[in-house]
């Protein structure tokens, strides 16, 4: 088996240990991805050498997890995890082995692993060690636990979620016995820390087939058993998909997660349209490049508001920075989607005249009301949020324009979005920092100490510049500020 450049670069570590009589191999994901011709993310090495023996061989090491046999070796500015062959005793809290025992037999080490596709090793000469049929499972596009599926999933309940991620990422069918074990032990997810579940969901959303992952998550019912309860909208959508799939097994809906019929009237029709929108979103999620924007699309499809989306990220233990970015996109989505859905031709004409008079935007060349609303929304939520939202609705216009008749209105929707993109690119200023005047300029102009009035005045100037009513030039802005200070001082303060 030929090796990638990354594996070849790591070969000296194998040679160094082999020269001292320790069997050493590449193991796990790097072997799997090499067989599939995929780029490698991490390179894991397993060896018969004990941790202290590994440390003695290499000049620069980090004792990452000695109790579990893992030493990080630093070589040519790269880090590699080298772990001693081991077996594991009963697991504590359905996640971690209570005790590990170091062994010298490679097969024993491979036997403790989760799935056959992850239980292969590669020797330094490229030979594959595959005692559990991982290569055959890859050829058959099948995900199967090593040995007894019940035992593997009871040992570590996180494997229940990992099974879905691997099946989606590598387009694999989950073997019947493994799938039945997932259903049997899904309740054990209540023992798994939310940050671990969050990490797996994050990888699914960022993966090549998030739609497939969503289908499996919904079909399995596992989302209802997390340690902290996920938003009701997410659980309801998953349950609706599972019920629809059970009723319509003859239909090819396995690749259309959360899809239900939109037929009917009243509440049923509304629910159907909502589920159809979720299905459409999940099918097209892979078209969105940025994984953060993918999360925003999912939250929009689930009708989560900014605060609810932030709560979801909080449950999954994502960073506050990510949560704030998501909330900004969702806030802008709420502002823009409502306006776009209500932006009828008759209403446009009347509003455009009024907005054109107030802002100076030419109603003959654009949609002044919509553009003004857009630019003010950008000022409120930020340019990065605006760019993210455009990426989301560019891939899934139904999120902003609704599902009714979208097929006939695609060109109109694209035209509107293109105008919003152009408007964003040509905004004279998107933040106070981008104004041609600074706070000290206004303090000199006003001749009074700083106070709340200064921030309010800067915001007024920003809006005037963003809407194109005043050029973003120092003299023009100072003149506008002087006028505001003279005629609207009470409003500013």
C-alpha cells in the first residue's frame, strides 16, 4: 500500500521504535482515510513499547496521557501521538475505561476499538493489518462495530453518535446489528457530556453529507436523550421525520431528512410547509461553505430566534464568540426575512417614494425602502453577519422568501439578493470606526465634555453616511454634526 506524504514524513518514528524491537504501526483514522484516498487530519501511532520506553527513544516528548499509554512525540515541528498497545476494562460512566492494561499483541489493541473501519493498522512497509474486516466493510460501504455491537456501544455511549457521523461522512450503511444496538442503548447518551455531543454534531454539520447525518439522527431518536434537553423545535422536527419515515417506508425519503407532506389545510398545512422547508434546507446545506453559516441555516429552518439559537450553542458548549456570531446572523435574518416576505409590488411603490424623499436614494434605480432597511440592519448586526446571511439565503432562498411559488420567483429572489450584495459592498461605512470623523473631532466641534450625546451623535452620522444622505468625508460629516447639534440637541441627548 502506497503512503501519503504525511505518513512518509512520520515513518522515521516507526523505524526508530522498530530498530529497538518494538512492533509499531500507523492505526485508526489515518489508515482508513489512506485506503479511501482522503486527506489525513491526524496521524496516530500504536506500539508495543511502554510509555517510558517511547520517551527514552525520542529527544522531545510530551507526557500527554501516560495513564492511558499515550506520549506525544515532537519531530520536525510536527506532533504525533504514540500509544502503547492496550486492552481496556469495564468503562466508567459509559465513557472512559476504568483501567487499561498494556499488551504486546497488536490484534488485542485493535479488538478494543469501536468500528471495523477504524480497527486497521499499517506497518512501515505499507502492509495492512485488518483482523476484523474493515477493508471489506469499506468496499461494501458498511459501518459495523468490532465484535459484539452491544458490548461496544455499552462501553462508550458516545459511539452511538460517532456511528452516525462516520456513516454520513463516508456514505456508509449502518449494519443491522449495529443499528439495533444504537436504538437499544440510545438512552445512555444522558451520561455523555454535552461538549462531546456538541463536537460530534459540529463535525456532522461541517461534513460532506450533513443531510444524511440529520436523517440518521432523526431516525434513531437519539436526540431526545442528550444530557441537557435540546430545543423543542429540533426534537419535534426529528420526531416528525421519524414518524413520516415509518409511515412511508416505500418512498425514497431516507436522503430527505425531516421531510413530511405539506398537503392539508390550516395547522396541518403550516406544519407541512415548515417541515418541507427544513427538508429543503438540509438537502442544500452542503452548498454553504462555512460551517458557522450552516448552523445559521439550520436554526433559521427550525425558526429559532437569535436568543434561542444562542441557547442551543450554549447547550452544546460552543464558545461565546461563536454564539454571538450566530445570534447576529439570526437577528439580521429575522429583520430581513420578514421584510422580504412582505415586500409586495404595491407596497413597494408607496414606500419607495417616501424613503427616496427621506434618504435621497433614487427610487428609479433600486428598491429604496428595502435597501435602507438592509443597510440599517447591517449597522445593527454587523458586516460579518450580513455576509453570512447572504451566503445562507443565497444557497437556500426559501429561508428568506418562503416556499410558496419559489420556483417561479427564483430569478426575482436572486436579483434582490444580488442588489443586497452590491449594496453591502458599496456601503460608505458599516461601523463608527469607518467614519471619516472621530469622537475627538466632535468634542472639539461641540465644545463640551464627553457624554452619552457623543455616541448618539456618532450613530446618527453613521446612519446618514450608510444611507448615502451625507458623504463619508470629514467636512461633510462635521457640517452634518453641527446641524444636528444645533437643531436636534435634545434628541441626541
